[in-house]
C-alpha cells in the first residue's frame, strides 16, 4: 500500500494540453480558409476569362460579311456605225473596277472572282479575276475586263429602241467566294454576290446610271 502511494506521478508536460488541440484546430481552419479563398479566386478568374472570351467572340472576333463594291465601269473599244449602232465584228470590252472590303480582324482569302454581263437576260460577256487575299480591315481593288460578244448585242430586239434613246441597259453579276479564319478557331466560308444594273451612254461611252444589290451566303 505504501509502495503504491510512493509511485511518482507522470510529468505535467507529458499530458495532452487543451491549448495544443485548439492551436491545431485553428491552424487547420486557417489552411481550409486559404484553400477556399484560392479555389474561389481560380474560379472567379476562370469565369472572368470565359466572359471576356464570349465578349470577344461576339464583338471583336465576330465574323462580319465582306463587302463587294462596283466602283465604276469603263467601256473600251466601242466602234459605232453612224455614231449609234455597234459595228458588227468589232470588239467591245468593259473594264469593271471592283473592290472587296474585309471588316474582320482576320484576313479573307478568296478564290477566282467571276463577273458575267447580261443584255436583256442574255449573256453577252464574262470574265474571271485572279484569287487573292484581303487583309484584316483592308480593302482590295481589282480591275476585271469583260469582252463583249457584239453579235449577241446586235441580235437583241431591244437594240433599236436603246440606240434611239442613246443608252444601253445592262446587268452585271459578280461572285466572290472565300474563307475567313480567325486564330484557327473560328472558320467561316463566305460567298458574296452582287447584281448591278447599269445604263451605258452610247455617245460618251460612260456609265450614266448604276444600281447594285449585294447578297452574302454562308
């Protein structure tokens, strides 16, 4: 009995302390808060980045339709009989000044351009322009020369009436087909079509009036 009473007790320092448990719990909570804050920051950054990308896609990176314009037309080598009727067997050519405007932030690469000339729904001439590339937010201009088949013009029943009025009414149809590629992410195939009705003055050999309509197919 006395031996049991004489046995020394365990040192106080070896016993678990409530302060140490609270410190460990506090440290764990701090680490958890830092992890949550870090995770929240990453998530917020990802959301902001996604919103910025969406805004760019619908604004700056939004694919816009190229614009084709007929800036002017010049009649060349027009030989007339008595100053009114085109001479049979002669060569008449029309030079069209066509421009392709690219409003996108990426280049527009197009294939051969085609232009067909009609006189009262009959094809009297056509031409093909070379392929090319319109740089971002730039305009490319090209001259397309169309050789007119005079015999088809002379065969039209409307020629006499037009000659008396001093004008020839013609319609041109131009087609530009190409592709827009933005960062190899956004790709779009575009075909631009344009119909122009024009009134050619026989005496001055210039364009008296012109109206154009454009259409874009994707």
